[in-house]
C-alpha cells in the first residue's frame, strides 16, 4: 500500500523582520492509496506549503510525513507534480515534453514512443506529438503536463492550482479529464485549489484548512467526483446537496477571512 500519512506535521518559517510564521500546526491525516483529495481554504492557510512538503521541496520543522511507510525527505519519482503553469519546455515538441522523464531514465526508445502515444491518446492529444509546445493553448499545455507526470507512473500525483489559469469552459473539460484519469488509473491524487466548486467536483475527500497557523479545520467525504463519471457536471452543480455544501464552505471561508481582517 502507498498510503500518505501526515503525523503532527509542523512548519515554521523564520522571517527576518517579523519573526517566526507558523505556517502549519499539528496536521494529521491519512490519504489512502487511490483516493482523490482536494484541499482549499483562505489565503495563508498553508495549502501550498503542505503540498511542497509532500513533494519534498521543503522539510517540515516538526513531525513527519510518509508515503508507503517511507519518510519523505526530498523529491522522488514516486511523486509527480502538476503546476498551475505547466512548467513545460516550450521549445520542445509535445512528444518530447511527455517523454522527458523516460528519456532521463534511458528507457528504450521503442518503449518511450509506445508510452507517449498511449498517454497522448488518454489526455486527448493524439496526433499532436510533433507539434511545438508553444503553439498550443493553455488547456492543451495542461494536458501535456498531466501526460508528462503520469507517464512516469508515480504513486502520488500532486496538483497545485493546475486549472486556475484556464478559461471557464476549458477548466470544466479539464476537471472531467482529471476525474476520468483518477478512475481509470487508480492513482492517488491531491489537488490544491481556490475554487470551492472545483474542490467539490474533484474531491472524493475535501479538506478545508484554517489559517494562522495552518491546520485542518473540517473534512468532507463527497459523492460528486464519482457522479461526475456518468453525469453532466453542470447538472451536479444544480443539485441540492452540491449547492448546500458549497454555501456551507463559502460561509466557513468567508468567516475565516473576516477573522483574519479583524486581526490586522
């Protein structure tokens, strides 16, 4: 099993002029293998800090986080990252971008070609392998970023606002693609988002984080990601259960923001 376990995770940043900032405090959770988790909360609640610790980009000040029983102490191939901006090599072709990780591992060229074609088909970019990446739209580039991540077969996929820069229609299509990939691959996925609607649509589980210091405030277990495999997302958004949960979370975050403003 490749469960992700956070045990009393703490992160304190020492800022020269203002002293210590307690970004995360006593964060505890277990993300089971194959689960789809969305995380949201007001600005400054530590969402990105948590993701960066899981990715291995920074070390926590206290506590520990493990994946598959091994403590995370740096980046590794068992974790893949998809950023808000695809972080692609725009001067390379689509296929060259997707193949990048396999090429570094000196994978056989025939195997690389086969797997690149397979993943371009899955993300809806079949036939675009020869196209220079810079010629493609933002939505298509995020599909490349997904394929580049998934072709390396990570145990855990981390997404930091991966759809935030897209227009509304493209974002909706990409949300459906993320759910489809989750279900078809069985991958564990953690996605950070500022959009309550997106968090509800994508999260089989959803964490709402509270700020200063960042901590888990409330967890939801939701049916909407599973429903999105067979139902129109727009119809799901109209359902009573969806709208009630959305309003509850919006009110929760609004009250947190008001509390923060009152402390300034």
